[in-house]
C-alpha cells in the first residue's frame, strides 16, 4: 500500500445527502474535476468509501 491517494471529484454532489456532501468537503474537494492528494489513513479510506460513486481514485 502506498502512503498517498489521489482523489478526483467526477460527479456532482447536488443530489447527495448532507453526510455525503460533508465527506466530499472533508476530502478537500469543492468543484467538479478538482484533485487532492491525501494520506492513506483509515479515516480517509472510510470517507472515500462513503462517496466512492462520485470519485475517481489513483493510488
């Protein structure tokens, strides 16, 4: 396992629940196609798992 994960927001959060929107914001993503490189921790993995249908992930 690498110690960094790159996530990209591929779908809009308009129809998402507040919890899902909070996860996306917590990952540091705001607009469509924004990317963030994050630490590979259990907390980050859990947030990604909640909104994986909106994201594109590169390890």
